C-alpha cells in the first residue's frame, strides 16, 4: 500500500512540475504576419454617410404588405448618389423586392469570387418608446462622439463602411485579383423569412454558374475591449458558425367547463408540468473545439498562476464544462438552449381552458437538428398526450475552418491594429444572412470590425442604439485591407 501511495505522489509531483514548466511557456503565439500599409480613410465622410443612411427608415416586417418599399427605393437612390464610382465601375441589380447585388470584376476570372454581405433593413421602434430616445431613432444625430439611430450598430454601419472601402479603393485605382460581390439583403431581421432576399441572391448567383464562393464575410463576431483585473486588451471573435433556431408550440387538451367546478388540474396545470419537465432536462453541454480554441487563446494572456490552469484546460474539460453551464452566456456556447417564452390558456377568467399551449424557443448547437429537438421534447415530457407543432425552424450551420486565406486575412488585419488582441473562433448565437450562402461556400465568416463596448452592442434592436464615430475609421480600413488580402 505504501508503494502505491508513493507512486501516486510521485506521478502527481511529475504532473505538477510539467504543468509549471508548460505554464511558463504557455504564452501568446507570435504574430508572424508582415506589417500592413496604412490606409487612407475619410472618417468624417463615413460618419456623414452613415447619418444619411440611418435617416431612411428601411424597416422590415414579416408581413410584406406592411413594408414601406418606397423607403428601400430611397435608400437605393441614396447609395447611387453617395457612391458614384461604385455605380460607374460595378454592375448593380435589384433582386427580389429590394435586395442589392453588386459585382466588381477582378483581373482573374478563373479564381473563385469572394462576397461581402450586409443587410439594408432594420427592426421597428417598439411602440410607445419613441420618446425614450435621447435623439430621435431615425435622426442619425451626430453629437461629435456617437452617431445615434436605428441601424447604427445593426447594421447600416457595416454596409456603409463596406461601400466607403470600395469607393476609396476605386478612387485609388485598385482592382482585385478575383471578383468581389457585395450582397445586401432586405429582410434579414425577419427571422426565418421564407424566400428571403439573401436566399434569392444566392439562387441568382447559382443560376449564373457561381456554385462556389471562396469566402463570405458578414456580421456576427465582434471586437470587444477587455478591462478586467487579470485580462486586458481586445477580444476579436470570428464567427465560424451560427446556432440553429426552432420555435415549438406544445399543446395540452382538456375537457374545459365552468371555473366553479374545477378538476384537480386544469389544462394550464398540466401545461405547468410540461414546462417543468422541459426546463429540468436541459440539453447536454459539450465543449466543442472552437471553445477550446477560445480558452487556449485567452489563457495564454493570463497571469502565471492562472496559466497553470489554462494550459491544462483540455484535461479539465469535464470540470470547466460543469462550471461554465452555471453562467448563461457561457452555457449558450456549450449546449442547445431551451427557453419557455409564451403561454396561453382560457379566453376568460371564469372558463376552464380546453386548450393550453406553450411556445418554447430552442437555439441549436451545430450537430443538433430540429428533429433531435422534437425527439428530446417527446422523451423528457411525461405527458405523452401533448401535441407538438413546429412554428419556425432553421438548422444550425456547419463550422467553417479557421485556417483559410480569408480567415487569416481577418486575423492579420486585427493584429496589425491591436497586436495584443485575442483572436479566436466564435459561435454566433443569432442568425445572419450568411446561412443562405452555405450551400455555395465552405468559408463562411461572421465578423464586424467595430470596436465597441458590450453595453453598446446590447443597444442593437433597443432604445438609444448608437455607435462611436472613432470606430468607423478602423472599420473602413479593415474592409479595404480585407478586399486586398482575401481578394488576391
């Protein structure tokens, strides 16, 4: 017994010694990219043009008859007037109701094209909140520090900075090696939109023989400043996949009747048990490779004492996974999430409900299908008489490789501006137009090159949406460099 104990202690000592040595060398990887040239950017012009774009309320709705299509026409006219070189040298087409497709011909037609994506539409202003805004939501007000208004963060900022980059490159006489497409949808904000603008854009490309794009770049990942006691700098997340989406309606049927003679459990009471069953049985959490890459990149910048843990994060996966599932933002990157969001029962206070229903929203991890979710519901809910209906669905995206020319271009540009940045792959929680291009593209990336605090990102779709003017300059420079590097 003593011999076994000494062997165990010896192995533990060796492990601790090896860990201590590994932690000492577990430092940020060297940036081997060559320095990039400075880019000419007119920040004031970009700010002015973003203000003008916000002032045109291109609001999308699930019901197409509610959409003000004249606003989209005014936006198209605005782009034409604002960017004369683009409209002189690139072809432009209006697709479906209001999507835009620009084609910039490159020098070598044999190379696969790249596409830069964006969307023109914005979400409506919640009724009754108009007066809560510091500046009117469609004013595009410039106070010298921020530009205010719907679309400032999501995502007229992105679209305008892409246009600024292309216009400036054209003025400089630049011609890309490969074709560059600008694909601007008009209904991205309509979740699960059938026959969406992005879908129609892709189908048009396919009809013209463009069955494989080299890469696409859309919104999704973000650049966040980190300011904690143990970690500082910039976190740049490159979205290499996005979660799926499914709304399930679950219904319980009952006899009903007068509330003066209720049974032990009404339909709502039985529905409550359904809710408890669903919430009690969460999907299993799993640390996929992209999350290990995030931990690896972040851990290398931690103080030595914490690097002792960080360098063994793969060995500690079970423990770390258990801890992270207790933190909702982290848990959402480890498992398919379950959210019971809506319920309804009787139409009157004194009537027993004959039908009680619940809507559950699931955000699917890659590898989990909508069919898997339905099977999960049927398995964990004890009431086998429930009725299940899928209201809206979108499968999760496959993972794009982080090792490609376009992904490397993103990393190179970010590290040029922020040498100490943590650049890592990321799983996008929401949905983007990128999803519709996956059938013709293996390298689908989601990255917004705007350095903004998390508090500002949370203003997207909310009151007082705004963007720092200072970040526009870096964003335009980013897109110029990206077109130069990824368009080779």
